[in-house]
C-alpha cells in the first residue's frame, strides 16, 4: 500500500501499482464502485479510473473521494451536495468523474476544458476539494 485516505465512514487506499481500492459506507457513492450499495466490508477496486493502474494520489472528504492520475487529471466521486466533486452539478456520483482544472478560470475552480493544468496533489476537507498543480498553484472547490 502506497497511500491511505480516510473519510467520515469510508476508506480509500492506493497500491504501489497505482490502483485505488475502497471500502466502508457507500450511501453517497463515495466508494466509486458503480452503485450506492449501503456498505462494503471488504476492499473493492474503484471502477472507471484510467487503466486502473495510473493513479498517483488519493484523498477522502467526509462523503466523497478524489484521485489524481499520472497525467495530472483529477477524478472525484461521492457526495457533491456542496460542489465538492467539482462537476458543476449538485448530486452524488457512484463512479469517478473526470474534473479538468484550467488556467482560464477566475476564480480558480474545476471545469471541463480541452486545455488543463497538470495536477500533482489532491486533498479533501469535509465538503471541499483542493488540488495543487505542478507549478504550485492551488484550486479549491466545494
């Protein structure tokens, strides 16, 4: 195991091979396994991440999870009641949503765009997500 992240009632861990596994409460889809199944007692591989082996960082908020791929793309899933998944929509997501962080935004927040900033780190608070670019720039949403 390369990294462990803890949410309010769920856990995510990143393997040395770049895979993300989750378990625990899944009421809001925070496990990223394609369902809103109440809970998983055993770790399960997250569905819908690029190649399933290309993740370099993972983080958990209270009821959402975020990951960063080797090519600098942020993925978020779970509760987005306060916009913490960065999709621009309020709701909940049972699978990872690709979030593109762009230089063209003001204030800085995520969106879908053709050109994006390469993200290297991600962290989550209870109801927000923070990303740090390869140049040390910070984006926060939620």
